[in-house]
C-alpha cells in the first residue's frame, strides 16, 4: 500500500476494494452492496448462532457461511467474535424496548395500559426464544459483555419510566397502590414471563408438563395478567 493511502474497505465478498478487477465489475458490485443490510443479516444469523451455541461454542465461520460473507468482513464490522456477540445483545435488548414504546400505554387507562404491557411481555418471551436463551447465556457470563455496551442502561431504563407513569396515573385515579417500586414490578412481570420459557425443560422433567406448550399458553397468559393486576390494584 502506498504511503498515505487509506485502508481498503471490503466489498461484497469481503475482499479489499483495491484488489485488481475491471472497473465495470467493481462499479456493479458497489451498486449492489448495501453495508447496512449486510450488517443486519449478520446480526440476524449471529443471534441464532449465539443463542443455540453460546459465546464459546458459536463459530464465526458458520455465521459467515450462512450470510455469504467472510470472517474478514465480520471482523471488519464488529472487531471480534466478542464484539459481534455484544452487538447481538445490544440489538435484542433494543428490539424489546423499542416495541414496548410502540404500545403507547401512556395513552391508555392505567389498568388497560398495565394489561397491555404484561400481555406484550408474555407474548414476546413466548415467541422470541432466542432472546430468552441469550439472556440466560449472558447471566452465565455474569453480564460481563453486556455491561460493556454503552447504550445498555439508557435503553433499558425506558421500561421503568413506562411503569412509573402507569403507576403514577393509576395512583392518581385511585386504582393502584402507592407503595409499589417500579423496578420491583418490572422484576415481577419479566420473571413470570421468562420462567415458563427459560426453565421449561427442567420444569417439564420435574412435573411432566411443559409450561410453554401451546395448549397452556392462553391459560398462563391470563393467569400472569391477573396476578400482576391483583398485585397493583388498590384494595377497596
């Protein structure tokens, strides 16, 4: 490389753009190449790989092959295997927090807003098994990697603000108790929704019943919503 020249960025195949080739072919590749879409594809496949195999067992080669890229391109975007894992954690937590905000529970009656939040949390954990596994894996690591994600705390505080608003409006309307800590309530909601999915194998082996089985879904959903609403409601 000549002195003063910039480091070459990868093209669609992870090959530096200064690799000799015809100008026409290079121009065609650049027109088709969408780096943001490539990163989204990598994160989607990496989410599946890390949730299935964990950080230690996941293979960057497998992720590269399934996304038609190369290890070199993955490292170009994310720096390392650990950097890719952190990006996956940032994405999955960001996804659930963004969808919570899309509920617009602040526009609902406090009871109905709380119901909507609990139902959403139940449905998300029930359907997004990769998220549940990744949270479990990161807890095994003692939150070592997610604590290095700069946006993590700021992004997750949004759900606490949502619950604070619901509680405040419910108290003002005479519907909710005034002695509930919003972080404790978030713990209650997420615990009930997380346990039936994250612990389904050991629970099923112990009691002969898979709590995540589709025929139990509606009953458990109603049970958890009822439990939370009974907890927050003010006694008559």
